[in-house]
C-alpha cells in the first residue's frame, strides 16, 4: 500500500531507480473505478448511480422514475464512451418538462468528468 510506496520513493531518492529495480506505472496514480451518485432535478427519478472507468460508462441505475424505460436506458449506455453518451442525451425533454432522466444522466456524466 501507501507505506510500501513511500519506502520505495525513499529508496529511489537514495539509490536511484536502477539500483532498486523500481518501475512506477501511471496506473498506480489513477483511480479507475469511480462511483458516482447524482441527485436529479425536475424528473420523476430522484437519483442516478453510475461508474466511469477509463471514460466508459458502467453500472448505470436510476432510483424512481419509469422503471422499464430507465432499465432500457441503462442497458443501452452500458460499456459506451461516457462523453459520447452525454452528447447524445443532453437536452432531451420529457413531456412538458424542460429536462428528462436522459438529460439528467448527461448532466451527471459531465459533472463527474469535470
């Protein structure tokens, strides 16, 4: 864990990378599984839960709303590029509302990625 990493860094500053055989990968620094919860506004769904891993959308679920339609949206976006999904869904409306669950998902994705 962190203690081992700090010990390597200490050794690295004393001896150099070749002497201790240390290779640091960029993936050590990147948290790849990011779970997000977004509280929606103006929709029947109250919350959206999802993950973004390496820019890819995973495990999207909605709390509340039109259960069948939202399960379908979740299946359709699974494994897709998060920014592409956000671009496709942003601005979608529902009935008389100026937003929709899909639009809220787009907003959630963009908030998570910034």
